[in-house]
C-alpha cells in the first residue's frame, strides 16, 4: 500500500536514466538536497488541476508537482499526516519542498521555478468519484469494478472500499470531501484531495453519514 511518507523514506541514490534527447536535457528534481526518485525537471504542465491547483508531471516519472497556494499546501499535508494515523488507507506519497528545493516548471513562456506546492506520487486512474454522490446510484463505480482485469483486482477494490467504510468517521473528521479513484489494473482505491475545505472545516458527521451510505451502495453494486 502507498501512503504519505517522510522524505527520508522516499529518497534513493539511483539516478533517473535518460532515454530520449528531450530527457537528456532534463535534470533530476531535488528536495532537501537529495534527488526525488524518478522525477526530472523542468516538469511540464498536464492540463489537470482545479480552481486553485495546477498539476505538473513528466511521462514515466514517479512524482509530479502540485502547484497551489501555501495555505492549501499546509492544509493538505497536515491532512495526509492525520490520515496516516488511521491506517489501512491508500493515498499518494508526498514530499515537501520549499525555497531552492522547489523544482523548475516548464511553460510556453519558458521555464520558471515553482512558487508553492509539493511533490506528489503520480497515480494512474481514469475517473474520480465521491461516495456521497453514490447513495442512489453507484453505476459509475460498478462499471469501474467490472472493467478490472482480474478477480484479484476486484477483490482488492472491494477490500479497499470496505476499509474506507470501516474508518469513515475518522476520515470525515479530517477531509472536507471524500474523493476516491481506482487503479484500472490493480484495483487499489486511493483517497485524493484530502484537505479540509477552504474554511479549514472537515466534513464531519454529515459527510460520514452520506459517504457511508454511498460506500455501502458501492459494495452492493460491486459484486
């Protein structure tokens, strides 16, 4: 299982191997004076993100960079640490970076150093979903389940959904919204966008109740 971790447990000594002329021009990204494993820079924009976020990632790299406001960085990294205490949950690994450790980002106007954000493990997924929206119809998640390539992946998905349901009260006291995604090959379910809302409020009892009902609906549909 992949969870957020400290930089000491993520950094390795193996350098990124360049395989194309474009990659040869890229330099390994660093944080804390050490290389971020499998991450090169400048990191290019992907076109994904949100109102206050922009995601950068180079194809094949293990980590991308989430550019966002300092207050969002603080909220989300704190939330990852709180979720890690619950145990049994999957979410992307993260690495804090500030000052000169912030990577170079590519753009149409040339490369520039990141302003504020953090390194985040790149996850492969097709869609995200919010369990609280699945209370009456979990068809979209059921289709994800049926498209998984093996019985092992389907079992993994069900087990992960059950683990989230079992801990929903604790999760709802950390996150503002519960957003999930499923790896299309392994069935591993990850939590995304884990921070509280912009008012620093968690979803609390209301989220726990509605998301819990949605998770139960998902488990019933994924058989």
